[in-house]
């Protein structure tokens, strides 16, 4: 009678042992998993001022300097970026304009840049081939045609930063 | 000195078409400046990649909203929807966020307009993510976790049971009758 329980007890013990061994193995063996994450690339353009001011200029002046401007570009994209600019004609209250061809910009890395007449597109003014933060000084100059009437003239200079 | 104009957008976005003719994705734009930015959002082909691999003219690309205002420190999203996409290959498009100046200044000034463009690449599979190879796994089995331990445990239980029964014999039930 008592021997009848021996196989049952043995089997039960074996099951408990094997289950315990499996649990211990799962808890204690030094395994590893693969971790992954995607860091999105971003690009930031920061202008140090809201405008470039040429101050009071005289008709016939050549290369009047504008106020200081820095364009700071920050990107974590390893291919870098292109910074481009596009000025527009400066208009006053009357019909006369100071054409965009009279404006130029000079940067530390690029030769003085001018734009063709009636230009509506961007032209590169600086570029980098690696990610990081770059403070790019922009030196704008304005030449005033000799017959320009006295007036307040304003225009828009557009800056564009994009990944290379 | 904090700048009034500073905006951040995704630099590069890879979109997988996976055989679909329509795909939608969102782009976030953040105003890191000190003034609210009135943004106009448009698409263009800027740079060599977009000019060399433009989106086919049969594709319809729309951006919603096309005009929005983002306040300092805030982020908003625009939704780009591409429909009518057919064929395979890689195509590149720029989504341009242009901040218009709020005020005009008198006296021979040029107001500045800042624009930042996201470079969006469309391909069949999208970005191929390279996973780092996992280090080789070294399994550790303690002696008591193997089959030998199971046999030892069973034997121990049997011996214990027999010893217990030897010390505490069961009484046979009395026969009635």
C-alpha cells in the first residue's frame, strides 16, 4: 500500500526540481537584449536680430555697412547644412526702389555674394559638412544709386537653412 | 541676448511608401525665439538631392495647415499628405517653414525672414535601421539546475519518505466482519 505512493512522490519531486531549475536559470543566467533607439535629426536657424539697419545713407554711397547680424545654425545631422539668403528690392513710399543688385553679403567662409536682378531665389551664403552649432557672421552692404530720392526704404532679406 | 527669431524643424525625414499610394506624416516646428512666429509652410526642391530626384509631378503633396502661428517655447505640427504616389525609386522634397517678420522698421532697413526646411526622402522601404549586434550570450547552468540534480532530488525524496514511514508505520485498518 505504501509503495503505491512512491512513484507519485518521485514524479512530483522531479517536476518541482525541473521547474525550479528552469526558473532559476531564467532569473540568474546573464542574458542580453538588443536595445535600439532612433534619434531624430533637427535643424535650427536663429537670427541674432530682426532686421539689418543701414542707417541714414546718402545717394551715391557705395558699400554702406549694415548693422551686425549673425545666423546661428544648429543641427545634429552629420551631413551638415546649407545656409542660403535671398534679398528683395528695398522700397520707399514713392515709386523708386533700391534694387537688390545693390546689396551684397560677405561671410567668413564665402566671397562677397551678390544677386542678379529680379532674383527671387536663394543663393548659398555658407555651408558646413558636419553637424554642430555654427555662428555665422553676416556682413551686409548697400550701395545707393546716385539719383535715389530721399525716403525711408525697407525690404526683406530671407534666410534659409536646410540639411545638405 | 535672446533672439526673436529661432525655429527648429526635423532636418531629415525618411518616409517608407511600402507599396501605398498615399502616405501621411507630421512635422514638428518649434519656436525657440522670443517672439511669436507667423509661419507659411510650403514645398520646394532645394539642393542637389531634391533637384536630382524630385517628387514626380503626378504625386499630390499637401500641407495642413499651410499657415500657422507658433508662440515662443511652443511646438506645433503640420501634416503632410502625399497621394497618387506610384512607382518606385527615391524622391526628395523639401518642406519649407518660413517665418515672416512681424514689424517693419523705418529708415533704410531690411527686415529679416527666417526659413528652415526639412528634407524629406521617399523610398519604398523607408529608413533602414542598423541594429547593433548583440554580444554573445554565455549561458550559466549551476550544478543544481540540470538533470543530474533532478535524479538526486527524486532519490532524496524517496529515501526521506521511506525513513519517515519506517519511523511512523501506518496501522492497518481492522477487518470487520
